[in-house]
C-alpha cells in the first residue's frame, strides 16, 4: 500500500506481536523497512513473530514483557533501544478475552482482561511518550480496539468496557501529546480470521470463521494483510496530521440492518450451546 522503505530506519514495537493480528501487522511493517520488536510474555510467541518478520525481509527482536507491570514495560523499551535504537512507533495490540455471562464473571476474570487491555495500553503509551518527549522526537501510537464497544457485547462485558476505555484514552492522549508531535490513533478491525483464535472464541462460530462472510455486507471476511495495510498507513508520515481517530475496518458489518432483526438468543443459552459443541468436539477427538 505504501512506498517501499516508508519505515526504513524506524523501530516499531508491537505488544502481542507474535500471533494473530499482531503478527500480521508486524509483517507489513517489516515489508516497509521497519525493525520490529515483538513484545510478548510467551517465548513460543516470540519465535513465531520473529520468524514471520524475518521471512518478510525485516529485522526482528523479541523482548519479554508483561504490560500490566510498568517496570517491565520500561525494561522492554530499554532492551529495544540498546539493540535496535529508540522506538518511534508503538502498537498496543496485547489483549485478553474469553466469553462469559456477566453474572458469572469473577473479579479475577474481570481484572485479567482489564489489566492487560486498559492498564497495559496506558503503561506502554506513557513509557513511549516519556521517551519521545525527552528526546524531542515525534512518534505514533496505534491502539487496537474492537467493534463491540458500541451497541452492547453480551458475553464480553470485561473486554467491551476495557476497549471502550482505550478509545477514550486514545482521544485524551491525542490531545495531550499533539504539541509534542506524538499522534495517537485507534484501529478497530471487524472479522479477520487467523490461526490463533482460542478454543472458546472458535466455539462461538460452529461453522468456522470463514463462513461469517454471509453476515457481512461486503460479502467476505477481512484478510489479515489488509489490517496490516491500515496499521502501517495510520502510523506512517502520510498520516502525519491524523490523530485522535478511530479507523474502523469491517466491511460495513457494524452498520448492517435487516428488515427483520434475527431472533434474540439470551447469552446464557448461547454459552450453553457453545459449551455443548466444544464438549462434543473434544469427545470426537478423544480429548
């Protein structure tokens, strides 16, 4: 989408960059010349992300980080700087989610998601901005949101609340840091199937993710490289005047309306049906 070398000499740090959509974005930044830092808690995710970036012709570094811990976030930025140079682009992609009815959500379950999604996004953004302001250098932050922050999200009260907070944070930080040349935007993907969806999330779609094209006005699901194109544009010099924006990429899924809405199914029934499907599949596989 962008000219070759758009990110030449730039260091891009992506939290959760070793799997799924994070990895897809890492690959597109690498194609455009960036050195990419794969920041994740799990060593196996480090390997996947680094291999993908190098296969795309980019330079990669894996750093261990728990975004819930500010001191570990600072250490990750230190390591990135020592090895590749100052980080000029931050993608806050790390997230946690699992479907659960709100009345069954435990305090630990709530915090497991909100601590990563909301607190982690803030801690990483704050560390990034402090360094860029001290160096008197501009920068770009991209926060990854979700489509269900509007309109209700049965089964995802924790994630929807945290991501809504991220959208508010995006706008506030965009205003605060605009004088410093630090842009803060959000990217909200629709359905982009990839191989790293959890078993819980897959159980919600018994026909598979690709079959969801029937529910999308564009008549197809998203392709992960298209998400990478959007991410690289939003962080590029070609979007230098764009900040505080939520870029929604979903084939008009969020706008869909029918003459008659589909039958409403309470979340408890949905969860029970998904659990039954998962158990049946596990029995069939002998697990």
